[in-house]
């Protein structure tokens, strides 16, 4: 049977209703029974709002609203958030408007790293590429709330410095295993394939809803150039939705290793011509994105220092202010509570202490590169 996917164009005025229509077109109720829990897995990549970086608040609220309208019991829905990296996840929920979106629908986040969630060991039945080597004979740790529950991934449409594109399969890295993917000696592509194999074993159903209202091009998931595109996508096939998103952004899905591997292993369909696409005609859609460039791998603390104290103040913040004037930027700001306005987010332009620390951790080349980009951005 062909993989099925739905694509719609949307606007701030209709996006809430459009998400429900999109999910129904993609047949989400066929893969997510109402008699089981349904986990909504957000993707939070930064503790500031940076367009296309993290799950959007209208995406989260629209999906919740659709589930409730279609009869899914309120008590069966779990909004999941896992700690990833060193950024402040609670601050990120507020600054990205996700806390407000959840509150509007009467929900709170379940933090996968806190009680009452327990992590248990799962020994995969399917062939693993790298995760078995990461965790050995003890099995792979997974949160107990995931077992037999359906899951809806909530990625955005963007490129990624490591994987090429970051979509539904990358969003799974926010769940099991608990932030340990860097321990692997394998490549991120193999990790993503293993995670999809694992998900098919532990979940009662898989679905993904992708927001492409603002898309990101560059060294994602954070250091990107945002563009308004007004698309939303949904599918039960995690491979297919990433493949279609890749094609729309201008890439050949079969040249993205994790998509090719997943396709070859029968985990989903990456051949766009073999996917049944409902809704918008995307033939000829090509964002002509250039994508990210994999470069030097920095320690997490060094990467955060670079992004928070240099890249965001000098390069990111001007882009944020530009996007704040767009229709989606205006909608974003309706989800920000007092004290979380864009002017209150992020670090100030780096201090001399931060400069010295970055020079020591990253090398003066990184500092020089940011200064050059900042001058270019200022003069443009």
C-alpha cells in the first residue's frame, strides 16, 4: 500500500482549523486508536524563539484542538518534553510560546526526565546499526510513558548541519534514548534509522505533523536563515514526510543517507514519486535551499557559548526582529506572556569575558568569523 501524505497552504487566520483538516486528510485516526495514550512530542531546540527552530505554538495548539474535536479523551493526551543539550528547556517552552499554547488548551508538559516518568530498558528485536553498541547488552532506555502509546511528532521544516534535513525522524531524538546520541561512535544518520526501528517496536502508532509556515535554511537546527513558506504537512510515514519536505526544500531525498537507509530497510518510503500526496500540488515546488555544512564538532558547552553570546546577538537577533514583522511573527508574539517578549529574550552582545572564553574554547577563528558575519549583517 502506498504511503500517504497531506500538504496544505495555510495562513494565521486559518491555521488552527487547517491543522485538523490536514491530519484527517492524512488519515491519522487510522493509526492512532482512541483507546490508548497519545504522546505529543515537541521539538525544542533553543531556549529563545528563533524562527523554524522549534515546534510552533500554533502547531501544538492546532494538533491538540483537532484531537479533542475528534473525540480523543483529554486524559489520554501527553505533552512530552525531554531535556536536550544544555539549554534551559523550561525557559524555552515560555519563550517559544509552547507553554501558552498548552495552557490555552488546559494542558501542562510531562517532562520525560522527571518523576513520575520512569526509564526502563528495552531490548530491540529489530537489527540495530549503532544504538546496540551505545548501550550494550542492557538494552536501550526508553520512558515508560511511551510504551504502547501512539506518538505524534511535531517537527518544523528545516535543514540540519549534521543530517542534511531535520524533520520527523530527527524529532525522535528528543525522546529515547535520553539525550545520549552523542555517545555513539556511529553517524547521526544511522542513529535516526535505529530510532525509527525502535519506535515501531514500542509505540502503538506513529504520526507526524510538520510546520513549514516558516522554514529554515543553513546550519540547523539553530543557525539558519528563516523564510516564510506557509506550508504544513502530515503523514503516518516518518520517512515519507521527511522525504517530501527534503524535495520541497530542493534536495534529492535519496541522497540524504538516513532517508535512503530507512527506505532500503523498509521503514518507510523516501521515493517521492511513490507517495500518495493529498492537498496541494507540490510538483515544481523548490525552495532552492542550500543546506548546512558539517564542520568542526564542538563540545556542547562551547557550542552554546558560541550561539548564545555571539551568533544570536550579532546575527540571529536582527533576523528575529525582521521575522517579527511578518504575519507569522505577529502570531508568535500573541503566545508570549509578559516578560517573554522578544526584546527580553537571548543574551546581550557578548562581554569581554565571553569573548575570552570563546577564544579559548573555540579558537580565535570562530570569534573572527562571527565578527565578519556581524559586519556583513549590519551593512546589509
